[in-house]
C-alpha cells in the first residue's frame, strides 16, 4: 500500500479520522478541524488536481461539515464533480452536494442541467444517483424541469430505478401536491408492480393520499388485503425477511392503511377479518419486530368495525405484553389496552393487577402511560381513587410541563365525575396548593362560582354548610407558607363573601387573616387587591347588619399604606373602603347587598339614563353627537381647512401632497401645425394606466399655447410590458383503478386460550392493599355511566366550566336504583379517537338548553345504538379459495376501473354506532337556564363548555 491506507484513501486522511476520534475535548477537536480547513483551502485551489485527490478532498470536506464547521469554500468543487464522466467521482459529488446544499441554495441552478442529463443515462447507477439528488435538492420551482424524466423512469426495466422514481414522485407530492396531482394514478399502477420493493415504496404515497381522502380509495381494500395475505403466507423471497419475519415493514404499512380504510365501514372491515386473524395466529412474538407487527395489528383491530374474535385475540396479545419483563412491551400493552377499552371496557378488568403493577413501577414513562389509561377508565365510582393517585404523583414530580397536564386532568375528572361538592372543593384545594399557578385561571373562577351557587336547589341549609366548610378549610390553609397567587385570590374572595355569614367567625378574625395575607404577599398586587376588596365586603356586611365596626390596628396601618400607594388600583380600593366605612347602614346595604354575587346585572348599552342631560345640552346650543361612520366622511382635514376662513396662509398643512398637474393639450388649428416635424398619432389600442385626478383651475395654464410632443400613442421599448401573456393550463383526469378482488383462503378460527395475569406470575400472595386498590379502580357496576358532578355542570379540561346538573338523590330513588337490574354493556362503542378538548364550539349553550330532546327520543336513540352494536357474523368469510400471488393481480383488471368513479361508493358502509344515554337526574332545564344567567357577572363563560365527554368507561 505504501503511503496509502485502506479503502484507497491516503494515510493523511486516515490519520485525520483517527485524530478526531481520539480527541479528548471539544477544543482539541476544533483545533484539529481548523488546521484541516487551512490545509484544504490551500490545496483545493491548486491547479490540475488529480481526480483521486479531489475526491479525497471532498470527502474530507464532508467530515468538516458534519462536525459543525463551515466548508462552504469547497461547495463549488463538489458541484463540479457531479459533471464528471467517472461513475465513482460523480456519485461522490452527488453525495457531497446533497449533504452540503439545501433546496434553496444558489448553486442548485448549476445542478439541474446535470440531473436532467443523468436521468437519461444508459447506466442505471448514474440514474439512481441522480434520483437520490432529486429527492434532496429539487425544490418547488425546479420540479417542472425534471418531472417528465422522472415519470418516464416509472417504466424503467431496472426495479431499483422504478423504486427511486416512485420515491421522487412522493417527494414532489409532499413539496407541491398541485404539481403532481395529475399523476396520482401512477401510484395505483405501481401497486401491481412485479417487484415487491417497488410495491412497498408505493405504499408510502398511497398512505398519505388515503389519509387525506379515504373514500376515493375504498376500491383498493381487496388489493391491500390480498397483498398482506401473500406477505403473511411467506410468498416473498427470503431477501425481504427481517429477523425471520416476512417483510415486516410492508406488513406494518399495510395495517396502517387498512385501519384507515376500515374505520366505520362494516363491509370493508369484514374483508379484513380473515387476514388479521392469520397475523395474530402466525406472527412470532419472540422478537421486537414481531411484537411491532402485533401491536400495529391491535391498532388496526381497534380502528375498524369491531369483531369479537379479533378482540379476543388482541386481548391475548395484550396479556403477553403486560406480563413481559420488558418495560417497552409493558408500555405497548398499556397503550394497546387504552385503545381497546373504548370498544370493550371489560377487557381492562382482566388485567387489573397488571395495571396496578405498572402504576407502581419505578419507570416514570410507564407510570405516565398508566395514568393515561386510568384517565380513560375513570367513572363516578372510582374517581376519588384515581384523582388521589394523580395528585400524589403530581406532588412527587418536578416537571412543570407534565405537572400542568396532570393538574388539568385532575380538574377535568373532578368536574366530570365529582361524587359531592365537598369532595370537589377539597380536591380543588389540593390541586391549587400543589400545582400552584400552573392551574388555569378559569378553574379558580369555576370554583368560586360553585361555592356561590351551592347545590343549585332551594335547600339553603345545604348551601350554607358548603360555604361554611369552605371558609373553615381556607382559614386552616392560610397558615401554610408559599401559597399560589391564584389560590390566594379564591381564598380572599370566599372569606370576603361568606367569612361572617354563618356567625362561626367574627369580623375581627376574618379581617385579621386578610390583613396577614396582604402583608405576607405584599409584592403581589393582585392578591392585595383581592384582600382589600374582601375587607370592604366584611365591613360593609357588618355595617348593614347594624353591628359596630372596630377596625384593627393592622388594618388601619394597611389602609394608610395603600392610600399612599403608587398603584392606582390599590389606592382606589383603599379610598373606596374608607368611604364605605363612613356611610350609614341603609346606604351600605344598597350598594353592597349580602350574597349578591349570583344576581344578574343589567347593562344599559345605550346609556339611556343620559338622555335628559343630552337634551338639555342640545337646547343650550351644544352640537349633536356624530356617529363614527358619519364622522369619517366629515372630518376631512382639507374640508375643514377650506371652511375655516380665518386660518392664516402660513399655517401647517395636514392634507396629502397634490398629484402633479396633467398637461392640458393645446387646441391649435391644424393649419398652424408644422407639416414635417410633428405628426398626429392616433389613440393607442393597448391598455395603459390612467390616473383620474381632479384638474385644479389654474388661470395661468388656461391660455397656454405652447406646442408639446404627444407620445401617449407610441409603444414603449423599455419598462413594463403592455401585454398580458396567455396562460395555458393542461388538465388531465385522474383515473381510478379497480383492482381485482383476490379471495383469501383457509378456514381460520381464533380459539386461543387466554392466560390470566395471575397464572403467568409466580404464585405469590397478593397484598390486601393491592387487592383493595384494584377493587376501587375496577370494581363496581359493569353498567356504562357518565355521571356529572353533583351540584354543578361539568366540562372538558380545556374549558374548565363547572355547572350545576346533579340533584341529591332521595332515599326512594336510591332504593329503586339498587333494585333495578344492571344492564350488560353494549358490544360496540364509538371507534373514533378522543376529540380534541381544546376546540371550543362557538354556540350559545343557553340556546341549546331551550331545545332539549324529549326523554322518549333519547331512549329510542339509545335502543337504536344498542341494536346497531350487534357483531356481524363472519363465518362465511372463512371459506377455502385458491391462493393468489402478487403477480396474479391483473393489470388489465386494475386499469379497467380507472374511468369508473362509481366504484369508490362502496355499498354497505355503516356509520359508527353511538351510545346515547338519558339521565333523569339534574335540575329542571328552565331553572338551570335562569340560574346560569344570574352568574354571568362572575366572568365565567358558560359557552366554553365542551359536551364531548368520554363515553368509554369501565363498567
């Protein structure tokens, strides 16, 4: 080898790589790279460098660029290498430019011609190198330059070229869908390619297209099922195996596509049942890639129209995942279980001990995934256990981002499934105390609203107990240090409104606590403002009740401090407090009535109370009010200036500058025009810009007879063109392909025996505490229920709106519920993913309440959903049919349906069954409407509620 190292590289290059790898610090590595940059700058500029040397220099530049240093001085040399005739040098140049340049670089224009030439090369390796560069470097503007050549390569005899051409078209579609919209049918054609690699590459663009428009590709369901069956039956060569799994990545992509096509479509889903059952039975679960295929198969089963046998097979796989010692497989099992409980809630009960183990696992990621599962399983019977667990976990973590998410979910579950108002207030106190200011401010408003409204009934005694318990708990919490600002605002408001309402605490006790809050949190002006307002309410209620007000010394000092405060808000509140204390009882009772937070405030937007004052002012000569619309036309500075005759001539001018005065064409008789110098030019026929400006009267120009040259009819040679080029648009009809339906063979039945979690684990005695926790989480009635919080309406976490919707049950109602038989859960539930709770409908909920459905209609809808949830009989699908290979998909049959768009309208498609329940509980809708109207003054927007609540609950 002499002075050369291995792989035909010089010893100097190998020493560079070795020295970089042995560098002990970043500074040492930077020193080595900077020395190399200086060396390359000197050598790369030398004339007549051999190709072998230049190729090595470019590779060394790649090393420099990958280490984060600037190698832009050598970019042009890499571009030149792409023009070389040598295959090795050309591919090295293409590799370098794809790493150096981006699609918007200025040097891209120098590569387009080279790519066009290489795409037509006879050497397929050169064509492949050019296609690799096309995927990386061609931008939206240069797509038309290479698009025709890429389309021609779809019929290239080499499968590698066809595969890369499909990938290039997919890249074009991602960058500019409109540029290849007329070529979508090519993806359908390549689905029937004889080479499995080309077919596998075609699945990627088809997946993107199906994601955007599912209905247009329903006719390909049988084709995808046929391909997946052939792959699962080992019809492909061993070259596509990975860890003894037949083409697992093709299987995963096909399962993703089938999940999209079968969602809510019963007929399409029935065509998939057999092949999915084969995958569950034949797939090897001893390798990671086999478990990946099984997991994707579970996702597909949970998306399509449900089938009981497939759900049982999916439950068996989930059981193996949860009983594994690998945290990754447990994570997959928890995630898959969360998907299946939307369809079959009782599946989670079979794995309750495994879920408890995952909840207590030290792996934080697994624990968070388990909390997501419990969030989906929450109902009114286990909400207290789950929320307490979430709060304990929230206290133990320091990640503010995830702590915010946990707090939001705790608030949502408490609002949705609160068993009582007292429990809701205690839970909110814990969330505020430990999550701090991470909680949404709307939650604080909702909590104050709940305390103000009470149970929503005429039971004043129950409402009084609720407020007394809140006051007592808040007085106890005030002794703790470092309370969040939002929580302190709630405490001050409650103490000001109801601190002395029940007589348990005197005014001096409440005011003393409020002064302590204002002093302890003196840097927070918002908290101090709430405290001063609470002081004013407390003293006002005492004065209105006829009791003598004795201001504490600390309150007096606080008042004196705030009266001289730099904050105008605090100063104004202090003056208002001082003024209120000096009023008599009747005046105070009129301006600050007790417990008036729920009273409606009528806002007079027209300010009608000022009509008398306005009429009196007009009679005295005042000008009438001019509306804003009329004001814009009157308040013209030029008009005002013209109307004002007393304005001096040297004053400032505020109007815009005048446009140049157009030249007035002189009316000279034809006889006076010279015959040789100027020739009249006709009016131009091409479009030109005209400015319609008023011509001011100028006496000096009126009689001007100066002769001027007319050039308005002469076409310009420079400047903006005066014509508009015609644009030709070519449109081609995207055709649809109808693939021949390939029947699947083999009568398959899923009759695997499911292991229980206890049978897999060693026979160890399960602790009584864990059994009790599992009974709390998973026990209770199997009946699906969605119980709103008692005494207030509920909503999703995004809106955090608390409303009243529950009425305390009487003893007769409780007895009747105990004697009523429990209904079995329906087989099918909503298959869709949970809706985004952040999306808030812009509808007025008060108008929605006026059109409540009749209970008979709701009941009939629920009966209809139950009837529609019966599982289909798929016994006829397990008939023996001859096997069909990928090569047997007839291209002629596939293309014959391209022009028949009606094939996409698949009959038998059914909508997702919805579960509708009616509840006879809750207050009268009319009364709720009136009460909600009374509390709008609190600043809570009832229209932010989201009615889409989770229906996928465990029975």
